[in-house]
């Protein structure tokens, strides 16, 4: 009646699928960089929340052209303006994990420690957002 003692069937875990990145030509890359430049000009007139969104958009755009370091920089600025657990947060955490793995592979203890600390900071942001701390 209540199902006590019955063995539960586990659902298979869904694996994270990396977003598909289009092949970028030099011409396309120039267009993307022009778009980023235009978005950066919008920062002067944006409020705090607007700046967070613009930086997130810029970071995601840099990711499309495989400029991870610039993407990290823009996404970090976005999180500074507004702590959220959206796509920017998830992408930044994934980029930190990628950089951490690269540092571990190259036995770069200094970089490894930096990215471990950054991942810890992201976990703290998650806790803060969940608790409603600004």
C-alpha cells in the first residue's frame, strides 16, 4: 500500500552537454568583436543591473569565439554587479573548472590554487543567493 521495502528504480543521470559552438571564421570573428565593442559602449548609460546583463552577454559572446580569458573577465564583472545563478554563473563555474583542470594537467600549483579559490568563491555566491544575501 505505502510501498515500504520496495526497491526504487533509479533514473539515469542526465549528462551535461556542452553547448554547440559554431565554426567562427575571421570575418565572423571581426563581426562578433564589433558587437562586443558596441555592447561595451552601452555600459556608460546602464544601471547596475543593466551592466550585469551587458557583461554577461559580452562574456557569453567571447565564449563563442573561444576567448576564455576575456569571457572569464566579463562574467566576473557581471557577477560583481549582480549575484545570480543564471547562465553566466554556470558558464563561469565551468570555465574555472576547465582552467583548474588545465593547471592540474600542467602541474601548475599556483594556478591550480587560484582556480580552486575562485570555485570556492562561486560556491559562496550560490549560498548567498540562496539565502537572499546581497
